[in-house]
């Protein structure tokens, strides 16, 4: 019981204001709250089980910084995907990836190398148990993200859809760049490289906006 309660409290406190809670908030402004909650639940269950059972072994062969870099790049991709996400919103039933899988994949990647995943590994080692820590961290994540989803649902009713989309994309891309800055080797953290990365992402966003406007012009 101690392992469960400790894990639950630790994760709830750690997730307050964390990127995954902000993601839940953003997704809740675009998709049904039930879909977001189930996506978060599935991603958390799988990710934290991975952390407890495999995480400590994986880091022996793959440096955690590589995992965090991959997660950061995926965040930038999700941000650009959000900008071009209108088709997904309009035809979710026929889309290649449904809102549920969009949320689940985003959350799973967000947790890769995140402090709560690393904390799950540490807590499992400390208490030398799997199930209580896994359940505690999972419940803690659900509580923290439920708070974010409630806020997101409230904001979604008051903020224009286009603004919501750009705020969501900006949060994805921001955390992507923060992750890269924190984990890339110092030789890459030069001013030309960083400016170049920002320019490339900005050009991609501009191109996606252009693609978005073409169907609108065709309708007119």
C-alpha cells in the first residue's frame, strides 16, 4: 500500500504543469473528453508498464538521451501535424489515425524519457515491486490529466477553433525544441544550428498553412 500511495502522490505532484498535462488540456479542446481520457489511460498503462519492466534494461543499451531526442522530434512532428489537422477533425471515422490513436501515440511518446517515466523506474527499484508502483503511477497520471482535460473542455467552449489549433501546435513544437536543447550534444547547440532548425520548422508550418488554404480557395 505504501508503494501505491507514494507512487500516486509523487506523480500527481510531478505532473502539475508538466507537458503531458498541457497536452491533455490541448486535446480536450479539440476532441471529446472521453476519447482523450481513454487515450491517456491506454498510453499511460503501456508506457509505465514498459518503464517498470523494460526501462531499466533498455537504458543499458540505448542511452536515455537518445530516447528523449526521439520524443522531442516526435513532438515537433505532432505540432506540424496539428497545423494540418483539419482533415482529421472533419472525417475522424475515415481517417488513417482516429482521435483516440492520435492522443494515445502522442502521450506515449511524450512520456518516453519524461520525469514521470524515470520516476516509475526509480520507484519500482526502491520498493522492489512492480504492480503497486505501476498502478500508483497510472492512477496518479489519470488524476493529473483529468484536471487538465476539465480545464481544456472549459477553454474549448470559449476559444475559437483556429486559435486552439495554433496554441496546441505551439505547445507541441515548444516542448519539442526544449527537449532537443536539453538532450542534444553541445556541438549541435550552436546559434547557426538552432536558427536553422527554427527556420526549417517555420517553413514547414508555412507550407502546411498554404496547403490548408488551397481547399478553401477551391470551394470559393
